[in-house]
C-alpha cells in the first residue's frame, strides 16, 4: 500500500463511526448552555471586580469630618477651627463644608422626606478630599480635630471599605465556584456521552477489534467528533454570552438598571485595557470547551476500551 493510500485512509478514519449514531446533539445543547453560563460568570466577575475597585477608590479618596449640632454661632467657630487644621495638614488636597440640609438628605432614603428630619440632631459634615499618593496620618489628624473643638470627629470610611472589599471577595469566590461546577459538569457530560457513543457503535468497535485495530485508533474515531462538537458549542455559547451583555448594554429604565447597562456596555465597548481582557477571557471559553471535549473523550474511551478487553 502506497503512502498516498495510507494518507487517504488516515484522513477518512472518522467516517467509520457515523455522526448520526453519535449522541452529539444532546452534548452540543448541554455544552452550549454550560459555555453560555461560563461567559455570564466571567462577565459578572469582571463587573464585580471593576465595581468594587471603583467604589474602593472613591471611598479611599475621601474622609468626612462630623461636627455635632449646636447653635449657629458656635458651629461657625468649630467649622473655622476645623478648616484651620485641614489647611495645615499635609495630604489634604481640599475640603468642602456641606450645607446643613446635606446631612438630612443622606437620611431621606431611610426616614423619608418628612418634618421629623428637621427635629433630629443631624451633624454638620465636611467632605475632605485626600491626596491618594500621599494620604495624611489619620490617627494624628483625628486627634488634632478632637482637640480643636468639642464634638468633632473624623470618619475615615475604612470600616465600610473593608466591608465592601469583603463582599466583593465573597462574590468573586462565588463566581469562581460557578465556573468550577460548570467545568466539572461538562467533564461528566463528555464522559457519559463517550460511553453512549461506544454503546451506539458497539458492532463497529467489535469489527475494528476483529481486524486488528488498536484502542488508540478506535479512540481517534470518536474524539475528533467530540472536538468538533465542543468547538461549535463553545462558539455558540460565547456569542450568546456576548449578545446578552450587549442587550443589557442597550437596555434602559431605572437608574439602577441604567448603571448596569453602562457597566455591561463597557465590557465589550469601552476602555481598551478592559475590553481586551474581557474578549480574551471570552475566547478562552470555546478553547477550553474544545480541549475539554477532546481530552475527556479520549481518556474516557481509552479507559472503557481497556476495561472491556
């Protein structure tokens, strides 16, 4: 037999087991759903990470000075004393004395817009902007503010920042757990489909064994069809996931949904440093799905054939 003939036979080995007898349709549907879920999880992880970073940056760039309520004349004296300390503190790039109504507006989401807010002892607030490259010594600043006047305190927002980071870390771990579960489910699905494929082509396998074909040869007849199924499912799932974020990006409605729409739109059409990473992560989904189907199918088939012998 010539080399050309052998080459032709080698290229047509996948026709020995027809696709019509392979359980690939169910595999493609299930793998497509899993790849779609993986893309959603990846996009959600990026959104959460970006949101936590932005919020932490905003919180970390400001502190608040609180002055307990008192009569107007004494309040002006305390504000002047606090302003003098802030002017002399290195690391403070600016500050703004908030109006008396600003503190009441912060309580409106919880207490509503009612006359009771005017009766509550709402403190006066001073928003202090920090130099992020060289922030001040918060302990020293807090002591200086306390000693400047009675009822003055410094809120560094560090507790809220820690809670925010903790929540973000928990959500990231949850998303990573979803990706792990999707991967394990896909592996189990491929193994089950591989066993079903061999059962559906049992007579072909017996004939191939009878004519002297080895297990690696038989495994190749199945694994390449699983590879194609994984690639197709991965691409469909990836494009479906991208389409979902595009649809979220063009949605509108409440302010909350508008924020989600802007963030989703920014995943695919936004800052190049962000979109390039997102596209790379999305492209990994069909690549991983293809390799997973190829490797898992081959290992499963080789194990099944060796046990059958």
